[in-house]
C-alpha cells in the first residue's frame, strides 16, 4: 500500500510541476541595427536553469509563469524581464557604457582592452558610414570625432578631403595622418576605390602613447581602418542599395539679370540706349548657374555574405557605385569585390587573407580654376541673355554674346566628344597572415601586405579643336606598389588577478615604388577616333621612377596592477632611405599611464559615477612625408650643342633628418549612471626640426637647400559626450557631441629670419602667429572725387598708392578654424526614427577670389557678366559714395575679398524605418529590413558668399562646388 501511495504522490507531483512550467522562446538582437546576438546567456532568476542563444539569436527553455529571465552578454546591459505568462519573449539589448571599457581596441600591432589604454583613441563604428553617398568615404568622418579636422578639396565625386588630427603640424611636409587598412598603409586617394560598406570600424590614434609605436610616420596621427570579418554559424546575406540626386546649393553671389546687364552696358558705353537689340534681348533671362550646373543622379548597390564554421569564417562582398557630377561632363563609377578569410588551421595555428580588388573610372571636367571654360566659372560669366542651347535642346556650338562671342562652347565640345579627359584606376589591396600560438600566452604573427595601384590618365582633342596638330592625345600610365612585411611577438598574461602584461615586439619592412610614363602624339588617322593609338606622330615622352625603403623595430608593453593602475611604454627605431646618409636612423618613444579612479573606495561610494579613468602620456613621433629624395644630390637631363648631358638640379644634405613632434596629453573618461560618457583631453604638441628650404649663397650654384630648422606648436582641448537621453521599450534618444579648440603658433623659423610670405597668396608664415595667417593691404573706400580706390598704408593713413609694403597682418584671421566639432541625435519610436548630424567650424577665413573676378570693373572684364549691383553701386560722377570704383579703373587684391568662412551645417538628416521582427517573422527568409530617406548638406549657415565655405585652401577661385544630395535606400538582411 505504501508503494502505491508513493507512486501516486510522485505522479501528482510531476503533473503539478508540468502544470506550473511552460516553454518560452524568443530572439535576442542588437538594439542598434537589429542584428542577432549569438551566445547570450539566458538564466531563470533565482535558479540554475538557463541556456544561450544559438546562431540565429534564438533561445528556448521551460520556465514557471511567474519567472523572470536574466539576459547577460559581454558589452551589453544586463536585462531582467518577467515572463508574465507569455510564450514568446523577444529582447533587444543595448550597449553598456561601462562595459564598453572592456572592449578590445586595436592599436595596429596589438589589441588592448579599452579600459587599459593610456592613449587618446576614438573609435567610430563602421555603421556610422554605411549606406552613405560618397565617392570617398573619408568625407564621412567630418564631425564624428574630437580633434579630427576634415575639409573638402572640392565637390568632384571621388576627390579626397584634407584631414588633420590635432592641428597642422608642419609647414612644408605632409599634414595627413597615416592611414592603415587591415595592416596595410594606403593613400587618401585610395578610398575612392573602396566601399564604405565593408568597414567594421575606424580607430583614430591621436597622442604619443597611441602613435609612437608607428615611429617615423606617426606625427600626424594614425587612422586604423578594419574591414568586416566572417562569423561562425548560419550564413547571412545583406543587400544595401540607394538611388539619389545631387545638386548645388544656390550661391549667395547674385549675378546681373538681363535688365541689370543691359543697363550696365549702356552705362559704360558698350551699347547705346536706343539699341534695337535691347527689346529682343529682354525676352531672354537665364539663371545660368542653374542652366549649367544641373542635378545629377547617383546609385549604389552592395551585396555581402558572412558565414563560417568553428574552423573557418568568410566575409565576401561586391559593390557597384555610380555618381554623376553636377558638372555636365563629370562621371564617377566604381566596382569592387572583397574576400576576407580566417582559418583555424590547427590548434596552434591560425591563417587568413584579406583581398580587395576595385576598379574606378571617371570622366574629368575642366577644373582649371581661372578658365572661362570651367563650368563653375562659366556659370557666373556667361551673359544672362545667352541661350546656351539650340532649338533641338542640345548645347549650342557657337555662342553669340559678350566675351564668348563667336567662341565654340566648351559645353558643346565635351557633349559631342570633341575633347575630353579621364582616369582609370585599378586597385588591389591584399594581405596574408599566420598566427602561431607558441605557448598559451605567447603568439607570433607574420603578415605580408601589398597595395598596388595602376592609373591611366588620358586626354584627347579632335582636329576640330586642335587643327594645327590634326588632333592630339596624351596617355599617362602610373604604377604605385607599396608592400609591407610585419612580424610581431605578443605576450599577454594575467598573474593572480593583480598583475597583467600585454607586450609586443616586432619588426617591419616597408617599400614603395612609384613608376610613371607619359606620351603625347598628334595627327589622327581619323577625326572620329579618340584613342592614342590612332595618332600617327609622337610629340613627346617622359617618365619617372621613385623608390622608398624603410625598416623599423619596435616594442610596446602595457602593465596593469589590480586593474587600477596601468603603465604603457613604447619605443621604435626606424631607418629610412629618404633622409641623409648621416641621419637615416631615428628613435621614437612614449610613456603613458592610466588610473582607474572608480576602483578607489572614495570614488566607488558615488553610485552615479559608473566609470572614471584618468590618462596621461608623453612621447616623441616623426614625420617622413617629405618626398622621396629630399636629402640627395640630384641631376637633371639637358642638352649641350645637341648632345645629351646632366646638370645638378638639387643640392643634397647628408644631415637631413625627420621632422619630430613631441606630444603631451592628459585626459579624463567619465561614465554617469551607465548611460552617459564624457571624455576630456588636453594636449600640447611641439614640432621641431621642420624640413624647410634654407637660402644658401648663389656661389654654390643653388638658391636653397633642405635643412632641419624651425618649431611650431599645437595646444588644444577636446571634449566629447555620448549618452542615452531616453531609453525604454518603445522610445530611444541617443545624442553625441564633440568640440575641439586648437591653438597653433609658429615658434621659430630660421633663427636669422622670422617671416615668410608666399608670393601672391596673402599667407604669412611668421614667428608668434599661427600657420595660415593672412596678411593683406587694407582697403579704405572709393574716392568720391574721382572714383578711384583708396587704401590704408601701414601706419593707418589713407593713400591712393597701392604698395605691397603696406600689407598688414589680419589679426585673428587664419585659413584654419581654431574651433570645430559636431553633434548627432538619433531618436526612434517602435522602429521609426530620425537621425541628424551637424558639424561646424568657427574662425575659418578664406579669400573669395571668385568674387574678385566678378566685381572687377574694367574693359578686360566688361564683356563678361558681373555681380548684380555693380551697375547701380559703381562710381559715376564726383560726389558719389560708391561701393565699386569707376568703370575703366584698375583694381587691386586686398582685404575686401577676405571673408569669414565659418559655418554650421546640417550634414545629414535621415528618416528611417526598421520593420518590426514580428512582421519579418512571417517571411522566414528576411532577417532585417530598413528603409530610409536621407538628405546631405541640407542646410548651411554662413557669411561666406561663394559656392561653399567648406573648401580647404587659402583662396577659392572657380572650385567644383560641394553638392547637396537626396537619397532613398533600403537595407535588407537575409
């Protein structure tokens, strides 16, 4: 009987337990982009019952109706979610600001946990630039990180921007940071051939602790670019595509309309008031800027696959990108394919390869800055009553008015392929590597990388435009081969949780060969053929070969004590073929320290402080971006009595060595309530031994020789804040902002000479002033008695004599903005969101040389259209208080054209919709769907009166304007 009762009791207990538990399943995804999270721990609170998510981010387990699930994943906030009787519990996890400190960050030769890094490093997630329209994705870094100064070199698709990190650190040498893609040095122009959708992250290395391990190349900072890798588990396929249109913003300079132009022509005597042509001309009034610079289309399509097993992971992608320019004869397109493979060959050996092949083709417009055939200038200069199109709607061949009278239109010539120019660029980026685990804590890695570029530049003119030659053509072929072989030994170990060591030693060999050949020929065999091979008579040939070799050895050790104190030491010794035979080796170093203040009891008691770290570093880096042979005695070819020979062309300097930059940084990283992070850095940098052209006695046969002299400093403050302002089940608002102030000053030049002024540029290089300081004559007014210009002399007295000696320093006006930064806001509600990015520059000045061309009031320019108020506000009779001088007078280049080019710009506005997971679950093949509409450069607030204030230069003349764009796209995950 007892056995029967016990059996009955056991059955009833099992039935009761079955009745009290139920199966629960769900999917865990990243709240940022909806990607699934593999390996998330899912535990039932108060029990040992749990599981982990599979490759699809899915979990399942049996729980009680009143159970609470705990979701835990490294780098993400821990979530506790009541089951509440539900059978499906889908979760989106958010990044944890605090545990972000534990993420691994690559410094190039070794990876370190973020919380142990003593240097100033910014990490930009590749998702921030995905699906953005750009022919060169470096533009997309603008406003994204403190201390990173990004300026456009014009708006032509594919053109590389100018990027500085923490100010301009040189006068004559290169200013760009060192770019590394998967361990391979690359040029900024290479990014015109690479898809931004392949980028996993940007690591921006700024201070000595972060850059000194790069030695002779680290002075201007380092930007490490890591591409996407494969993942083990179920294969995923992603498509990203968009279509869009670009257009220029209406310039602030308004040109004369037809009535204003005809009144002006009558006023200066070009036309009689009773000219019978006037009534007919008044019937035509064109906005030539809109006629010539037309909206242009853009499209992009990328397909990528991520897959893998526990042994091998693969990432593959292919891209097609096409962007038309707002100049009618400008096209830019590229195709590319990437393959990244990681393989665990054995238990102790990992191997892999990264390969990218891209092909870029572009039709180049006429960008000659002061040419009337440059579309950007022609749009201003052509008469408002000039109909540029024929009755058929095509460009008119022969123009009829003003300075273009009886001139063949360059618009027509290029539309009909009578002239043209273009570039083809074949790019290969690749590296192979092997990583051997010698003992569990010691790894040896060897990597060989190659960056190979083939360029073909071509121009042609058919006989109609080159009658004397019966047509001509030029071809230039250039091959650029940069190889790097790196070997490192990495030791990483934690001892009894009190001591940790992460050390690396290595060597690196880098070679670069740049070869080009140019040929010009004339006399085409057929006027219908454009190719170089159809030209019968060679005219000229030329070519060059340049080589560079560098070898370096380096070491870095990061030591931690109780996860509270960290010490970081780096040293590198480089030898380079660029420098003098007596100074080919240089040593570079850094010392960095970090204090994890949050671990101190007197800080830990403040719960609102979730993280607090104090960093500091000091060190020495170098700049080798000075050309190939600056230290050598060079010779050039010549002829003497018909015989070839050589003559000296450059005086060598066997003691020429690196420009050096000494860097100091102190920074604080603060986390608040695990939702907000604040970073503040103060830096002081001194460049010395700058490579300048020192004057020498003419008795040497030369006027100058390159030497090391001069000093320049950059001191500044960087501020970054990131945080989740609002975050719950349905709503999220994340904001980020950064602000930089940089003060540049030239400390010393030649010792015996403290000032240099570039001829005709207005840029002063003077001790005590920043690089890019303007120096110009000061305009006073138009003399009301005779209509001529008056200036102020150097003593401030009015004069009618223009003298270069009266130019004065324009205090506080430089071409580099001391203040710059950016801000983003991302708000979402149930999958519907809006994203905004702003950036600004304050204190930037530039010379509006385009405006200077448009206001000159003399016979040389009277046949071209002028600014709208010239006729009304020019001097006409004695007593007139005028803005412009009388017609026929000369003019001078002075501070009238020096304008404030500061700006605030809405860089991006995106409205997007992420389709909910419960909707996608009905279509099993879909993993994620995101649709969006995006506007770039939508609003710009500035006092600049030209096309665009963003242009990087001391003066702007006929630049290719930066465009505004609108795109519509979709990202689909399968």
